[in-house]
C-alpha cells in the first residue's frame, strides 16, 4: 500500500453535524473528547484538513498533550487552487511543525509561489471528482515520509476520502446535542443510489467521555 493509513476523526452532534448553519463549532464536544483528539494527533505523522476548514477555523493543528510529543505532526492542507492566504496560525507556528499544502498540478502558480515564500512546502497533484484526487494526494504524503495521517475535516474532504475508499479507521466523537438539517454535515454528499453502495465500517470500540460517546470503526473490505 503506497499510501498512508488514514484515520478520519469526526466530532459531531448526535445527528452528524460539525457546526451550526452560521459556522459555530467551538465546542460541540466536551473537554475530555478534545483531550483524546490531541493524543490522536500526537500518534500520527500528519494532520490533514481542507482549505475551507483552514480559512474558517484558523487552526494551529499542533498536538497539545500533557507530555509534549517528541515531534509535532506535519500539518497538511488540501487546497485545490492554492487559494489560501500565506498567513494565520498555521504559518505563525512553522518553527514548531512543518506545513505541506497540496493543490492541483495546474493550480495558480503565483499563489503557490507565495505560499512557498511564506515557508510552506507545496506539491501539485491530479484533480479528482471532488477537487484533488484523494489517492494521488495520499501518494504524495507517503513520498514525504507520512505513514499515518489523521484527517480532521471538513465535510467535503471527509466525503472525498470515504468515496475513494481510503479511510481505514473512523474515530467518531458524538456529543448529546442535536443541530438539525441546517447544521453543517460532518460528511458531505456521497451521491449514493442504493444502500448496497454505502461504504461499510465495523465498530471496534465504544467509550464514554463524560457526556460524549467515542466510537471507533474499521473499514470493512
């Protein structure tokens, strides 16, 4: 397998929403759940998000564990058109962890150069049906020495990875709230025509974290 093992982390309401319609998401899950997510980050070589999440949340994506990890995971952003602004907390923390931005091979070269001048590493990959080809992106990550990647969203990226059948494990943190259909979905549209086409996972663990539930799933081959 010439790609990293992929773990998809979801932190949602009971009805699978990661934010309100207005984009409010801090914090859906509780403190105990968030602490476990930090441990998951530390246990992976890289943390992966989409550019929409990078713009909306302005995250650092550092692993903040009680005992600091020996090394921070690489922060990887999928940004098809290299449209991110070369600023924010991902760039402010380049002295602590690397930043790799993957866009389309035919993406805007000027923007790509600006991101590199700001300190990010970039790579161009093939386009896919949902933006960047997921398998091609994972192959590039593998070439950068990334063997285990934790995907933290958003919904479009999660759907792209699930549709490509490259999600090996799901770590699902579920809070006891309901946000309704207008909330932002943890997994975007998969365009399934029948139940037989639905990707299937096997639950391998179930834990209570205060008011939250943490479920672990493995992909059914």
